[in-house]
């Protein structure tokens, strides 16, 4: 049986455990995750958004939120 060499790379990719539970890395799951959709936007509008630099998607969502009708159930 071959035992892997315990290099720094091996430890970086190894699963971490807390008892019997695997400790997941990365961003925690959101209580209200975003929904992926397909949306057709004119190329010039998309180009202007993208040209505003990093974070353009977050700013676009903020714009959608600020222009969305208020919910009757809120």
C-alpha cells in the first residue's frame, strides 16, 4: 500500500474533520441565496455596467432592488 507524502499541498486539499463531521471550507451557505436567471439586456447597457469596474453585478442588483415595487407582504 502506498502512503501519500504529507506535503503542504496535501494538507491544503485534505478534508478537515470535527469528530465525524467534515468541516466545509469557503463561504457559508446563505439563508436567502440568490436565484440564477437568464435575462436579455441590450449590449450597450451591459457594456456600460461592465465598464464601471469590479462590483458591477452587485451594483446592478442594488439598482434592481431600488427600482422594484414594494411587496404587499413585507
